[in-house]
């Protein structure tokens, strides 16, 4: 069934309060809706971080893991004596 604004569901229908998203100049006059959390303790780790520093750490860990994966793959090819011709 099509409901409000030609979509099948809307925030109020899923249990979220109405924030007036169809009002004129909504994004300029009605935000922010939520406040950024201050430093938060990550459960089970004892680490306290905010979203920005945590995101940077996760990005760094992912980049290091991708680099290690690439290096291991290249190392295996070199040990086997394969050439990078795509075969």
C-alpha cells in the first residue's frame, strides 16, 4: 500500500517521532535532531572514544589489513615464481 509521500512506509509508521521532514526549508531550520555523543566507553574493551577517533582507527586498521593481505599475496606469487600476466 502506498502511504504518505508516495512511499510504502514513513518514520512515524515505524515508531519514530515526526521531525517535520516535509516542511519548507526543513534541513536549514529544523536540525540538528540529535546531539553527538561525548566520549563513549566501548563495551568489553575499556577504550573510551568519540565517533571521529573511532572511525579513524577503524579506517587505519582496515588499511593496514588490506596492505598486509596484498603483501602476502605478492609474496606468495614471488615464492612460486609466477608472473603477473593475469593467468
